[in-house]
């Protein structure tokens, strides 16, 4: 499913660093910094970083209107 071109970011349950780059319009380095920062709901599986769509939505609601520093 991760490489399926017919699956949109909104349909994925686990998002990758590349998805975070696309969602927030940020570069790879910034996406990695964000996903490694404390307070961001990322999880690591075999050296890869993921965030669930649900956790990302909750994080966005929590920090909406506030500044999140990396």
C-alpha cells in the first residue's frame, strides 16, 4: 500500500517522512527534525519513522494556532 500510486495520503493509516514533507510543504531535513522532536507522535520501526494519521490529526489540533519549535 505504501507504494500504491492510487492511495492518497488521506487514505493511509501510517504516514512516512515523505508524507510529512508533502503535508507541511517542508524539506526532508525539517521533516526528520519534526518527527524526531519530543512532543511529535512519531514511532520508529526498524530505523524508519512513521506517524499514524489519527495521531497527526490530534497533534495538529493540539498545536493549532500555536508555534511548535523544532
